[in-house]
C-alpha cells in the first residue's frame, strides 16, 4: 500500500470469509490488482479509504470481478476484503504499523477528513469518474451534526451601481442552531478594507453574546458601498432573527457576504426571500449550504470527521479566486455537536487560529487577500467532549482538507502545487518562501503548460531568500516530483530527467471545466534550505491559466 516499508500488516478476517478465501488471495488483491488485462496503477502511501476505494473500483470496472496473478475473484469476496481491510487499517484489526500514537489517534476519529495532500512526498490517489460519483462520496460527509439546520433561497436583484446589467441571481443561505450557543470562535481577514459583515462579525466576537445563526449571501460582498454597509448587514440579521424566532435578535446572527466589491446589498429583496430560506431549513445535510455559498466555484466543498464516542465536525467552504488568505479563506463554516474542550471561547479561539495557520493561511491561488475572509466555528454542544488532542487534530484535518479543496477548485486551476520547505530560520520564513513559489506568475504559467522550466522555480526561491536571508541559499536543494533539479549551487538536468519532470506535471493536470475533481494529485515541490534552520512549512497553490484570466475578465457579468 505504501512506497516505503511500514512493517508487517496483519488482517483479522471474519470467520465466514476466512473459510472461503485464502489470506494469500486477499494480499494478492492488494499488491497487484488487474483489470481488463491491464495493471491498476499502484498507490503511493494513500490513506486507508483510498486503498478500499481502489479495490471497489476494480470490482466495479470488470463485470463485478477482478483478476490478480492469473486468478479471478468475485465482487463478493472483494467486498469482504474491503470490509476486513477497512477494519484493520482503522485500528479495529491487529494493526502492527505506525506505533501506538497513530493507533490512539485512529481510535479517536472514526471518519477522517483526507489531508494527505499536505504531506510531503505523498499523493492522494482518490479519483472520481463523474459528478455523480463525486456526489456519492460527498453525501455521507455532509451529514449535519445534531442541533443544526441549513436552508437556502434564491432571489434576483438589480444592482443600483450597474442597473444596465439587469436582474442578477443571488442565493441566501441560513445556518441555524436549535438553541443559542456560547461555544463559538471566528477569524477574519487582515485586509485593511474589510467588508461590513467582517466589521459586524468582529463586533459580535467582542460582545460575546450567544449566537444562533449565520446568514450568508453571494454575488455582493458589501464592502464599503456608498451607504456604509453595516446597517444593511444588521438589517438582514434582524430579518433572519425575526423569521426564525431567535430570542437574541439580530445580535445572535452572524452575517457573511461574498461577491462584487463596492455594491450595496439588496436588503429588501433579501428580507423578502428570508421566509423561503426558513421554510427550506432541514437537519439532514449541509450540502444545500455548501452549494448556496458558491460563486465561481465549480463544485461544493465539504469535509467531516466523526468521533467514535458520538458527534462529528463538518465544514464547508467557498472560494475560487482572490485567494491568498492572511487569516482564513473567503468563507468557511465549521459545525460540530461535540462539547468543546475545557477553556471556553478563549481556548476555542486559540484552537481555530492554530488550525487556520497551517491550512488556509498556507494556501494561495492568486496572491490576493479578500476583503471578506471569514472562518466560523460553532458548537451545538449535543455530544460528549472527545479528548482535547483528538478535537484539535480533527479540527486541523477539516481545515487542511477544505483549504486544499479551495485551491483545487480555483478559478481555471489545472494543476495544484504543493511546496514543502525545510531548513528555514522559522516556520513563518518557510511559509513565505513557499508562497513566493506558488505566487510566481512565470513559474505558475510554466506549470500550466506542463513545461518543466525549473530555472523559474530556483529563481523565485532565490528572490525570496534575498528578502528573508541569503545565508539560507548555501546548500539549497530543490526537487520536483522527487527529482533533484538543483543542488549545491548547480542544476542537475538531462534529457531523461526533463521527460520525467514533464510527465509528473501532466499526471497532476485536470480539466478545469469539469464540475467535479477527477483526481487529487499534486505537483510535488521540495525546497530544502541551507543553514540548518528548523523552520518548515507546506504551502498549496495553483497554476495560472488562460481560463483564470477569462473568468476574471468578465466576473461581474
């Protein structure tokens, strides 16, 4: 299952399966599955769910049968093998690899958000063949935690600043708790020109009153419009509270807006649509909200972790352009029904800030920090508290998974780049060098064209080091796709390596017009700095394509 040895793996099989299938056959299915006479590409250190999905795809793709080493196996035993493998790899079988700490973490989280794409040298090998297959994957992830409901309503409006554009669509999204909660945290943009919803949200955070809902609109960001904007946000919050019967009034509702900067909110149209959003509230799935907050996003972004003792964390996010968060992403909402760890809102705020630092603050699509960036964490406190370390790890996984999905769903994105930086003076310096790489337009363009023009990478690293400390340039090593391209002050290139580098870029490419992610592979970049520093960071970014320019050339219309 892995590209490096992890020690022996023991599978404990159900008795009925052990009677019917030899263990050697099961291991053969993992080691060398074949489909329709051709080999299935081997996985590189993929998460357990990927291994099981790969077996299931073999079964589905060959008339319900798979072959390996000349032997054919039915879908029945493949399903049993997948079940046994899932149990073993999740820690319910006799796991002999990874050490006790990994086993304890697995026991603390039953369903894991997939953040393997953030791990240096690894590839997330999940694939999806259609929007329907992707939706089958998302549906169980999107189950709402207890105590939450979501609903949406559509409306049209004519922008007062551009009436010649005629009626434009808008979606109003409501996230509601059954009861008010004081267990919440939020982080907002550091842009010096924040939108009115951000100003209202900061005020809510300072006041510390219980919250019971979030109301979100797309299409208009309500950033410094001619009427100021804050009164409009408060009016929408008041309408939501009245319609939903919130005893705390407008102050119990957090506003969020995303879309065109400078336009006024169509308050009356939004108030008129509020009863429809309230009538649509349901407690089953967060997917309507994940879709409702989208703008130029191609598909919904959802991530979840389920705790074995009861309760779950579910997050949704939107954002496809104007993404270099210096705090969050454009909009992200994380809902949980577990009792937060001790420490109250102060501890919850710290945990969210820590999770954001290594996720949303470590990704970039175009280097632009939005005026509306918001991440909100809400707890309904319906389930027992998991161990604090399990809660923090789950929160971090959800944030990293969503941040990676934001990059993959970027406007016109065809390649996702992952830059792993080590040897920096500190983590902040490492992160700044990683961001310099993923934001360099020349290197981004080369990646978009599958052109391994590695000089652009090294030049960008050198530029960043000129600002952050030239001493770290001594002994610097750069790799792409595991291939060393620069070491000890010299490029190490040849014709064969050039072909391998180009193939690595092509293997990470996707069609940016698809309404689902066909795969989750990344362009793997490593920068090892000299000087012996201990600072490290992983940064995710996207390429720069013609489609990105086209989308932003007529964004408003």
